[in-house]
C-alpha cells in the first residue's frame, strides 16, 4: 500500500518504516449519504490522533455517545506528530509529549446508499504522555460536539476502533 501524500507527508509505507514496529490496520466504514458527502468533501485525506496515557489511565473523548481518542485532520505544514499534539491540546486541554507512532489505519469510507462511492482516509495514532493530566472544563473547539473528556482505566464497550484501543491499552498502560 503506497498511499498518496499531501505536501511532504510520507506514504504509509515510508511512515511505518521510519518508526519501525507499527500496527497496521485496514477497515471499511459505511456512512449515511449526508455524512459521507461531508467527510468526502474534506481536502485532507490524513488524520492524526494521540493515545495519551498517564498513571494507568488513557485520555479519551466522547462524541455522539461514542468514546474515541483525541484526533482530527492534519493541517497544512504540520508534521504528523505536531498535528497529534495540537489535536490533543485542542480537544482536551492537555499538553503532552509525543513518544512514538503506534498505528496506521487505512479507512475506506463508503456511501451506504451507493457503495460505488468510496475513498481512502489515512489515520495515524501516536503514543503520548503528560505530566499534567488536568483537562479543560470546556473541551474542544467551538462546534466540535465533544460531550466529555475523561481519564479512563479501561476501554469502554462503545469506543470507536475499540480493538486498536484495547491493544494499545494492554501494551502501553497495563
């Protein structure tokens, strides 16, 4: 898999080779047509996230009833690690140190009403730590829809990419 790269962003293969032992995942995500159109319209095909751990817990956010790692779209001019650190700070208020790249996910988004409409999105997950676990009382940027931010000592059943989060939790936190 040699993905297209915006600007100077490396391919997924180059990124994995640079960091060594990186989990690779591929999945297909079906979206309702209106949500698919909004996601597909985004010019960036790269997302970044941070699996931030501290004192036996992991920092997750809750949106629309689902727990997930803090993350979002890589902005122009950012390195992937810078983007993950920025997203973590914006969504949780936590400043962190990026330790390593943990996973690269290739997500194929498909329009539920027309499966011929699809595109690939690449999401990289970095491991991060913090010395100050204090979270923001008002998480996220305006309009992001983050309902909660919490340090959790287990991965909830209703977590997005739960298998990956459980794997990271077991290898990094426990």
